[in-house]
């Protein structure tokens, strides 16, 4: 049963505590599977810019063009990047919305052994410049993360590479990989994107 637009799923509570961040999950046929409240709000902002502020004239709940175009690029990439590991250091980015308060879209593919038609598309959305506010306490408690693992998750949520995380935490890339391996085991995820999906849906 689909929730009405005003119904808040309790699972979304964690997601909505990330200031300015949203997550959208779609099937390869572009069917919307999950969209948290933040993503819905950010999509409205992008739609307002794409339709010259005439949001009333655009159909309610329509995904922004920037988002659907990004999903099209993810689907193309899924034909080449067919394994989960192919997406560990890869993402597609696009900036949309008001240039004075741009929204960064980051796209990932979750391949499926059954082929592209069974894959999932994940897009994270956040206003650039707004403080990253992952509810790290919740994540740490829920998944029993160490302080260092929690820090790694916070940087993963920003879309950072292993090298960027290593530089920020003043550790080696190999150590970052070990932390990610431990986080994957704790969250029962098989990819970096999978970790984020578990975090956003916890």
C-alpha cells in the first residue's frame, strides 16, 4: 500500500535528520520505489526552477528533468558497470536548481545478477553549502560503529573517495578500506552505496 504524500514513514525519521539531504531509489524502468521527505522538498525546488517558478502548472510529484536525465546516465553506466564493485569508486554528479542555492545530485547504480532491468538506481540530493548533518549518533548506536567507523560513514555520505577520506582522517587508504569492510559487515551491505542505503533506511 502506498503512503499518501503527507504520511511520514517512521523509517524516514533518520533520513530527515540529515539537514538538506534526500535520497531517491528507482527501478531501472524509472518506477519510484522510495523517496524521503527531504528528497521530495528538494525535487520541488528543482522543479520550480525548471518550470520558471510555475510549480502549480507542472504535475504534482513529477520528478525533475535533472533527476530523470541523471537516472538515464546511471542506466547507461549499468550496461558497462555490471558488478557491485564497479560502483565502489564511481558516481555520476549533476548540479540542479537555483544557481544561488544549487542542489547536488549524486547517482549510483545497484547492479543485479538478473540484468539491468532488475537493477536499482540511487540518487542522493543535497543543497550545496548546507552543513552535512548525518545523525551519526543514531548510526553508531544502531550498527555498533566505532568512532573512526562513524567518521568514515560521515565522509561516505558526502560522496568522498577513499583517498579524500584518508587525507581528512590522516590515515592510509588501506586503513579506510578496512574500516569500510568492517562497516559493510556490520550493516550487512556489499557496497559503499549499500552502506548509505542502510543508513538512510534505518
